C-alpha cells in the first residue's frame, strides 16, 4: 500500500466517513466461500497481504487452504487459484463469465489505463480492439517480422559482448525497438528516445497500479473525491502525473506514424500504419481511438514481459553452464558454425525450444496473471464465488508444483523430453487463460527465440565479477508488481570464436 495513504488513514476514512463497503455478516453465503486466512472486521485480510513475491506466499497458503482460496480486501473478494485444473475449469471452460477485468479505480479511471483493452471490461469495445491486434500478431502473420527480431537480437548480443554492464539497457532498447517498429513503424533512435522511455515508465506504473492492494482508492472508491489539500491525497497528484505519461505514450507514436505515412518515413508494415492506410482517411474518431488504445496495449504488452523473460534466460544460463553446453552442441550440429541461427531453424532445435519453455515455467513474467473478474455469481464444486470477485490464478505455483514438475526450482529443460505438447502446457499457463489469452504469444516466442539462439550460438554466458574479481552468482529473486523481473545481476559474455564474432558483426550491420 502506498505510504501517502496508510492503513490508519483507511480506518479513519472508513469509520468517520460512514462508507463501509464491507458487510461483515456471517450469512450462509459467506460461509460457503472458498477457505482462506481468517478475516478481521472491516479490513478483512489487508494486513496479511504479502508485499514481496506474493505468488510464493500464496503458494504456501495453498498447503493449508487448498487449490482455491478466498481473501478479503475491504470487502472486495479476491479468489486465488493454485490449481491448474480449477483455473482451467473456471477461466477456460466458463470463460463466458470469467473474462471480465477488475475495475481498478486508480489504474482505470484516475490514470487512464481503462482505455487500453488489457483493462477493458469484457464487451464490445474490448472485442473490437482485440480483433485489430489478433489479426496482426496471429501465428500466420508472425513470420513477417522474423528478420527484424533476428537483426535486433544480433545487435543486442554484439553490444552486450562489448559492454556486459549494458545487459539491462540493451534488452530494453532492442525489445523496445522491435515492438515499437511493428506497432508504429518507428525505429527508436537511442535508449533516451522519449518514444521508448515514456512507454517504459507507463509500464512500470501499470505494473504497480494493477497489483491489487497498492492503492486504497481501489477499495474505497469515494476517496477519489477527497480534496487535494487533505493529508493522504498524494495518490491524486500521482494519478495526474501518470495520466499524462499514459496519454503521451499512446498518442505520440501514433501521431508520428500517421504524419509520416505521408512523408514515407513510417516503416511498413506496422499495426497502425496498416489500418490508417486501409481506411483511406475515412476512420471515425471512435475507430481511431480504438486503434490508438489497441496499439498502446500491444506496445505495453510486448515490452516488459519479453524483457523479463530475456533477463531470466541470461540468469538461468549463468546458473546452468551444463544447459548452455548442451544447447551449443545442438546449435553446432544443426546450424553449423558458418551462419547464425534463424527463427526458421526453430523446428529443428528441440533443446532450444525446451530452454524457452523452461524459461516460461521457471519464471513466468506475469506470475499471478492479469486478474480476471467474475461477471456473475457462480458455484464451483460447492463453493460460492461472488459476482465481481477478482480471480487471480497463481501461475507461478502451478508451474512449480512438484507433483507436475519435479524439483521445480531446478532449471531443467530435459523435463519436457523434447515433447512439444508438454512445452505447450507451460505456455498455456504463462500466457493466460480463456478469452483473455495473450494475443502476442507467437510474436513473443519469436523475439525470445532469436535472442536465446543468437546468444548461445555465439557466446558463453558467464557470471559477472565483483570489485575483487570474484564471480557473483545471481539469486532467484524477483521484483514486485504485476510484471516481475529478476533482481539485477552482473553478467559476462565470452565469444565462442572469432568466426562467431565476425558473423555477429556482419549480421548486425545489415540494413533492415
Ligand atoms: C514473454 C512474453 C509475454 C508474456 C509472458 C505475456 C503474458 C500475458 C498474460 C499472462 C496476459 C494476461 C492473460 C489473461 O488475462 O488471462 C497477457 C495479455 C496480453 N498480452 Fe501478453 N505476454 C507476452 C508478450 C506479449 C506481446 C509481445 C504482446 C504484443 C504483441 C502482448 C500483448 C498482450 C495484450 C494486448 C494482452 C491483453 C489481452 C486481453 O486483455 O484481452 N503480450 N499477456
């Protein structure tokens, strides 16, 4: 919870304002809710909500309460699901009522993320925006962008070889270049380019403001009307600043794309450029708004998630030299040493595919998914699930269940036995559920494959060194928020050969 509005303020607001949204009756209905930690009057379980790596805490809670748990935040029901079966029974099989999104007052109304289809309620506006994106990023269209993904992966590895301390900034830049190029036809100039830095900030803010429990106003909506001079109103100032960031992140690249279609600077094909061209200047304001916010969702959806998975890759490789060596042997045997791997080689590289599936399993970038919301009362195996409940599938737990994935904390690509159906089971969880399933999955896999295969074909990935020249091993520790990243760790890349380095240099200077 943010400092500016503490739990004490919450009590005061709730008690003195007479705005108790919470009905703490012990009716039969409430008795049939899924089990969960004991609630206190008014605040429910607020005081027990974990601040760090909540997916691990909920995983522990599951041992006591089972595969489906109920948590109460100021009267708002949170249903946390640890069981894959229950998650698929509800979110996939009953997707007609489990595809809504929670209405975050802070994120949606006050900051403005409500315009993006990621947070749109399940309905017509969401459907139209999603259709725009699903077409452009579906499996059939994904190959259009392979050469771009490969080229940026080559430049990424070349640059990190030169300066290993640039790993994080290079990953941000190269993944940013890819997603902004395919969304708006704009090629980012540098890591300080506002067309990149503004969306990155918007994504940090998205991740924070959509983690349930970070803003009290989400649970006491009337607080949005408190005067700005009152103590505890700091969130209103934050919302105003963050709103401008979302707006700029969404409209500036779109306006650039539109304007430069005429000058010819807009690189085609790209999501917005395609639609603007096809509409021949006849787009209504409503259609244009939908396109802008759909594009903004794509950019947001494709930035931090892919970055997180790429960083997990480097971390896992430092910790597992055996896996690296095996992957390099596969690449040498299948691709050879005279060229770099391409995304088309993927079908002949089962061990690299297994590494990618294992990245998604070991550390899903969105470990608790993006919360869904239940649009009508439901009953599942005798437990009552109330309309409006936030449904939070604990994907991290499902992918670390030792019954399904023995020794889950080990990075062990062999666990899939080269079986793509087993790998898909992981992706079916990492990329979400039902009608909200990630529309960027194929595209994301292409980017990650290009980075993984290029790095392993050309370099050994080694631990970074501290000031005394001692190796520093990364720790398996992730940042809080809806989208999570491994905590910073140093890395070194060592070229596997002069030939590998020459191939990288050659590929990264080729014109797109
Ligand atoms: C490693 C990469 C990625 C991961 C792990 C990932 C994961 C997810 C997850 C878990 C969701 C929520 C699904 C749900 O609510 O059930 C989601 C939604 C979404 N993703 Fe991705 N994603 C990735 C990359 C991408 C890319 C590259 C794009 C864009 C091309 C994208 C665009 C979106 C959009 C627009 C949504 C919202 C869907 C909706 O609400 O209907 N994602 N993603």
